[in-house]
C-alpha cells in the first residue's frame, strides 16, 4: 500500500485543489509507479472525508482509457464531495 511521504502530502493536496483530479491521480501513479489500488488509499490519506465508496471509485476507474470502468467524468462526480487538506 502506498504511503505518501509526509513532506509530499501538501504538494499533492495543492495539485488536487487546482487541477483536474484524474490528471493528478495519473501523475501520482507515474511518480510512485503504482496502480489504482494504491491510488485509492493515497486519495483517502489526502482527504478527511474519504470513505470506502470513494476508494472503490478509484479502484473502478478506467485510468488507462481502455473503455472498462468509470470514465474521468464519472470519477470526478463520485469524488466531488471530497475536501483535500492536511490534518
């Protein structure tokens, strides 16, 4: 499971606040060489509002754009209620 380095959490939160969420998640996946499973848990680490259904939405996301799973738009809708902040 991906554990974001403490010193990098604020960087990702800033990116999530100002950029399209799917783009930031793809950047995070590339930076840490992880898949959707780890991204779901990382997202939960960055949002105090994250619940199981939010993590599962990331797991079901079609991050590769191959036509299987949630589209970027659907993912954004599923995660629209999340706030991103440091503890």
